[in-house]
């Protein structure tokens, strides 16, 4: 239940905006919990979120809402997302990329191999020269 709240409408402190809307409409709900077979103090929690919590057509918003803050939740020693089911009505709101892989390959002049991306760490504090080196590597 704490994971469902933390990843939807819950917060660790009282905020002045709490009374401005009915949060029930946006609350994530834990509808089933079962122990992990053979593991002590480990559980599988099934959480459902109302679609009103998410911005239509935004994969980023959906993932940020579900996993953005909750993985830093100090009440848990470990947390893992095992499965995600998206209702067809919501997945139809995703428009996909503005163009296909061929356009990306043409822009990069890279063919016949996978295109990979990553987040450079540290993402702040590097000089332009060192940031460029890290990106190139």
C-alpha cells in the first residue's frame, strides 16, 4: 500500500495542496500481496493505477509516475518492477516516434549495426571538452 501511495498521490509530509482536489481519483491501489516462495520478508505486490493519473500519449510521464520516486523510498530495502500491463485504450494514445529508424540511421550515417544510447555519468560538472570525450567514448 505504501508503494502504491508513494508512486501516485502519497507524500511524506503534509502539503497545502492536499485539500484542493479529491486524491481518491488518482490513488494507486495495492490489490493483492503474496509472499515470494522460499524467501523471508519478500513479497510480490500487485498495484493498479487509475488512467487519470497519467498524461495521455506520454510514456515518459507514465514511467516517471510509476517508478520515478518510489525506488528511493527509504521504507524499503529493495524494490523491483517485474511486470507492467498497459490497457489497450491507453496504449493507443501513444503516437510513437515522429519518424522511423531509417531516418535516424540516415542522420547518423550508421547502418548495419545496433544504435545504442546511454546517460553520461556524471551528467553535471564536466567541462564541455570532457563531456564531449565521454559522449564519444
